[in-house]
């Protein structure tokens, strides 16, 4: 594994090996065991969109691994004034040991990896959010044990989160069901993977059907970053796709609820369901730190160090 551009690129073994290392790093941090595995290394973090969790967990994670992280807002970089990604990638590869990018087009992170010579980590694009879903899988495994055969249900927009959950869930042997309104389906390449991978995959319009028998119910905002102007029309399109008490009654009793955050209470999730599952949701947020540290170690650590 040279980069983390999307979960479609990773094997099942690679995903589990990241999750295992994440568990170990979490254990070590809880027990005060230092792990300076990336001492002297620098991660660049390019942000074209806002972030709380991704920025802070990567920066803190690099520090805990003995390295350093640089926050690079596209507003301040020449890339924001039109310098091509091909040139930025070749320059930054000479200063940094790795780069994390949060942007709009998936092609941009793919191009950075193609033209640069350092590991590239996708910190969210319009297409996918692999770091988040690694943390989600870690959280599910921590709470309910082995993933194989468990049912993961996503309700809402067929966006970056849905795309990564489909791939991550199916690659780890979970049954995956998705409910979205008709015009908001997941990405075609992801649906093709889901049909051809030999796993249990269901795409529904009815959220109750999708949630039936689920062990984990997941949602995300109805208007992602960059879609602010569609907010009113999206509020209407998604009104029947809320995670609330009636919907949770269709899931298995004791089912988990996850949300990548930020959450909009009263829209994709009710306040009472959010608060009833706050323990899981904030553990999920914490696990961003551990899962990403595992990714950083896998990608940046040099043999023999
Ligand atoms: N879930 C997530 O990626 O959060 P941020 O947008 O705050 O980074
Ligand atoms: N789908 C959301 C996820 C935020 C972490 C967005 O892209 O804005």
C-alpha cells in the first residue's frame, strides 16, 4: 500500500491490518506507552474545505508519533491561485514525507499521487472519505466484535460517506444496505463494485426496509460541503430519511448509531437518538486519531526504523 486514495484500492487484508494497528496504538496511548515511530517526519495537510476532526486528529497524531504536521490552507498556497497540482506535488514531495489532502475532486488526490513521490492520504473528497470509514469500522468492531455477517445500514445522501461505507463494509464481510432518495444514489463505480464483489448488498428507497435487522445504523449531513446552495431542495428530498425512534425500531434491538459529524439535529438525526448514542458517536470521533495514526505508520514508516 503506497497511498490511501480510496478504499477501493485496498485489499481486505490491508484494511484489517490498519484496524489491528489502530487498536494497538489506541491501547498504547491509553496506557501511556510512547510510540515515536515517525520521528523527524513531516506531514503536509492541504485543506480546500473546512475541518475540525480531520485537521486536529492528523496534527495531534503526527505529534504523538514523534513527527510534525503542517496545516496548508489552499487559500494561502499557490494552488489556490492556479498553480497546477502536478507542480505542487513535485515541489512538496521534496520537502515532506507525506501529504494529506481534503478537496473536491477525487482526480486531484489521484493526480497528486501520480505526479508526486510521497504517500498521499485522502482526507475527504466529494467521492469518498476513507479515513472516516476506517475509524467507523474500528468503532463497530470494538463495540460488537467481528464484522463478518453483521448488517451495516446507511440512510441518507449517497455521498462520500455512503460510497466509502459500501466499499469498507463489503470488503470486511459485512452485509450493507443503503437507503437514499432516487436522485441521490451512491456513485456508479461503487455500485458496480458492490454488485460484483460477491457480498450482500441492498440499495433501497425505503429507509425502513434498509434498517430492518441492522446492527449499525449510520447517517451523514443532507447537504455536504460544497452543496450549501442546494440546502432547501435537499431538506425536502430527504425529509423521510431521518434517523429517529421509529426508524431505530426497525433495526436490531441494541443497534449502534454512528455519525461522522458534524451533525444537524432535527434533520438527518433527532436530538434524542443522537444523545442516546453519543457514547458511540464520540468514540467514533476519537477513533479517527487512532485509525489515522495507523495509516500514517503503514505509509510513512521506513523499513528497519
Ligand atoms: N468527520 C469529519 O471528517 O469531520 P471534519 O469535517 O471536522 O474533519
Ligand atoms: N458528507 C460530508 C462529510 C463531512 C465530514 C461532507 O462532505 O461535507
